[in-house]
C-alpha cells in the first residue's frame, strides 16, 4: 500500500539550513507531524526519526542497514525504529531486501532522487485512479438527471 501526504507547501530550495530543509520535507510528506514556525530544529535534528533519514539513509544511501545496526546506531527502541521504517516503506522511499533471515533497508535505488521518482509514479497512479472514480461518479450523477 502506498501512503503519503501531499500538501501545497512552498519550495524549500532557497533554505540554507540543510536540517531545516529536510525537516520541512519530512513534515510536508507526512513522515513526521506538521511543523510550526516555533519548531526547535535542534531537537528535531537529534531525534531518531530524523537521524534515521538523514544520517543513515541520506548520508549512507549506498549502504543496506539491518534493523540491529540501525537500533545500535540510533540508540532507540525497536518499536520506534520499525514505526519509522514502515512509514518510509509505505511511501515507497525505502527498499527492503531479505538476506537469509535478516532484512536490510536503504533508500530505494540507493539514491534520494531515484527513490523520489518511485514516489512520483505512485502519486500519478493514485491520481489517475481518483480521476477514474470521479468520472464514474459524474457518469452516475448524469444518469440521475
């Protein structure tokens, strides 16, 4: 199942603070709660979910991580880790491979731009399906007139 939040948000391209840009991006796509102007970005940049995305998956996008490696690196609970891994998998940003009994994770295709192209394909398919549904509703309403 593909799940992502889409909001009309300003581009963060002019933002000079990488952590702030990443945090707003993660908020805009629904990975983390909506950020407020008063948000303390120092706190966010130390959080497990932020470090998972930035330090593990962005900074080391070539690497597959096991759950145990991520737990040790982030020093977080298993529940927290897998909640965030599952969110990223549902957005199709993250890929999971199985090696024996061990699952490993990394950004899809090992690159944020290529991972994002998968997201765009999923969004287009979802919008196309919504449009077909709207057309079916319109046809049904027209038949009632």
